[in-house]
C-alpha cells in the first residue's frame, strides 16, 4: 500500500479494515516486517532513555510485538527499566497504570486477552521517558486508532510533554482519521517497515 493513499475514514471503519489486513499476514511476513521495523527504529535520531513503557501484544490479532525494540533498547542502554500497562477497574470506569516488570515478573492474562504483570511496583506516569503505543492505524498528522476504549489517550495525557510516544505499524498511514476529538493524543513518531513518520 502506498503512503497515505486511503481517504479519510472514521475510527470504526479503520479498525475493521486494518484488523482484517493484519489477520491476513502470514508468520513469515510478520517476521520480515518485524525485522524491517527494528531497522527503522534504529534510525531514530534519539537517545535511548532508561524508563520505557511497552506492552504485551495480542498475538491472536497479529499485533506487533515490541520485544525486539525493547531488547535493542536494553543493548543501547543497559539501565533500561520497563513498565507495562495494567488495567485497573473501579466500578464503571477503567484506566491503565504503568507497572514495572523484569525477567522475574509474573504475568497473567486479563479479560481482554492481554498479558499484564501482577507483582511489580507502579511507575508514575510523570517518570516515563518513552512509551511504545499499540495501534491499528494512524494518519499523516500523527493521530492513531487504537482499540476503542480510550485507555491510552487518558494515560498519555498524564505523561510529561517531552515523553516520546512511538507507534509501530505494518502498514502506511491513511490520509485522515475523520472523527478525532479533544481526547485523542498524537504520536511523536510512527514507524513502518518502509519509513519513519515524525509529527
């Protein structure tokens, strides 16, 4: 797919299209795309920070697994400390918090099918230097389409303004997400197998 060749669409339609496109990818295609994403990430003009928030992928949806990225970050900065999102439900509301985890941490699968650490300590959102943000698609202005719950947008608003927000996509951007609102938070970078988008 060429860069930004889809016209503006609403988030629901984008989710349907890109969920379908990802599910059509074979394991061999995904491995190749992952390698290309890592190569692009290595070109980013940034210093690798110590405090990074990542996520566990939903493999049944062929979601990008950022472990290749965090392994590289550890190579570049052995002082790296990883945190993962944990969904906290309080009555009708649910938010995510960041929990520090390492190789010894236990993970359990939540009701959404996402693995979460269960025995780490919380990391304040203001401490995080870089966040690897899951997404289904993005547009040429840096707006992203997630999975529709708004957890990440609410969390990102609590982070420092200089906290780097980086997304990874197997596919190029679309022209415009038509129903962006004041609650959406833009990415700083989105990396595809072919190029780096900076916003």
